[in-house]
């Protein structure tokens, strides 16, 4: 497994504003083999999950495209290793029919490996695996979704790319003040009771009822205490959808670099 992957392990189109296809896609690292050894195939596995609701504005998935390197040919895809499991039910895979290389897919405009399998927007789960007999670099590959008259593109996940991507890394800092309300709720745990008789019992001959009195006795106990409340503060980050501002291309090295 690469020490560091400069690509997304998981994407979620449900978090894209205006998206009608609420599906999360994750690279299944536990079943993938991204850096195969001698005699091994390179293996990619993905998990698609419907994270939507019964909202009529949301749409079920009809098919999706993984934008693998355009140099990958059908001969490099080990066809009998392609598996599709939907809601724990294995599907019949026919390469060239319900799994096919497209350049591009006419409904999404994306090129790559197309999987023609529907998936429910509410809790549907699709597990997909395929192997390559020629290892490729791992980098960002576009994921394109299609359902009804809607298509979603723009998000990318780790997959086989034509060449290693070069990256410029940066570190940013976000100052923030974190506030958390704390509620202290008292509780008491009474110990076992013990009854002590004071003097001899009083026997009242012929009495048919007890002397006047209350059904219960009441008293109050107070205890001053100090409550220790440990709190750990931290923060997690969630990257948004990346965007790029393209400048004019030329044959010269980037100016001002």
C-alpha cells in the first residue's frame, strides 16, 4: 500500500449543493491491492452507498463511470475478476454489456469503466472490484453518476491513472474558539437501611387500629461536593469540492515559479 495517497479515499455527492444523486463512494482499501507484488494483479474495490431519503427530488442510481486512465485497454482488465454485489446479492457481470469501457459515456460525458447496475438511493449498497494485469499509478480518477435525467460529475477518488500526479503541499491554520455547554445532573445512591428497635414493644389489648400518625417519615440530607469535569477540545477538517483557476497555457516554464 502506498505510504501516502494524494487522492480522495471517499467522496459524497449528497454533500454537493443541488445534487439529486445522494450517493457516497469509498475506496475499499481492505480488499484492494494497489501495489501488487510479482505475479499479482493490481486490484481496485469500491463501495457505493445510497445515503438519501424518500424525498421525490432525489433519484436512484442507474449507472456510474469510474474515469480510469484512457490508456487502459480491455485486454489489461482481467475480466473474470470483475465482481458486482448489490445489497449482498452477487450480480451477473458481462464485460462489454453491463460493464464496459466507454470513450465517453453519452449520458454523463465521462470516459472510463462504466457499471450498468441500478442502486437504491435509500440505503442501497454496491460493492465493485476489478483487477488489472498491468499496474498503474494511483491518483485522482473522476466518478460520474447517472440517474433519471440527472448526471453528477466533478468529484474524484483514488483509482488507476496514466501517470503520477505532482502536488504542491501547503499548511493552513484556522483560529477558532470552541464552546461547549455542560450540564451537571445530581444523583444519589442510598445504602441499605437498618432498623433499630428502641425499647420493648407496646402491646395494646383489643385495639383494632393503630394510633394516629403519618404513613411515612421524611427528612432531608444535604452534602456539599465538588464535581470534576474533564473536557478535551479538538477539531476535525472536511475538505470541500476542489476547484481550479486555469491560466493561459504555453510551451515555456510557468512564469513567476
